[in-house]
């Protein structure tokens, strides 16, 4: 009889843990939703275009810069090796 009762209390504790975890997850999701909808300051379309152009320009600049140095070093190595 005592063993059966211990099993029941163990199962009851496990169910309480599952319910608590579920409730904690729901609270987390609702907090995320509130934060994304009400607290985050999203940029306007004009700002977003400006930021995107800046980022793409920055990436292109560095790609060309690194590509130029790679080309120069490759040609230099090619001349050294073929001599």
C-alpha cells in the first residue's frame, strides 16, 4: 500500500513539474510577444533602405579592396614562381 502511494505522489510531482514548465513557457512566449509588439522601436522604411544601402556599400568596398590585394599578391607570387 505504501509503495503504491509513493508511486502516486511521484507521478503527481512529475505532473506538477510538467504543468509548471508549460506555464513558464507560456509566460516566456507572451513576454516575447509583448516585447516585440510594444517595446521594440522598429525602423521606418526610409531608414531601413538607408541602412541596407550603407551595409551593401560597405561590403562591396571591402570585397573590392581585399580582391585587389589578393590579385596583386597572386600576380607577385606567380612572377616569383615562374622565374
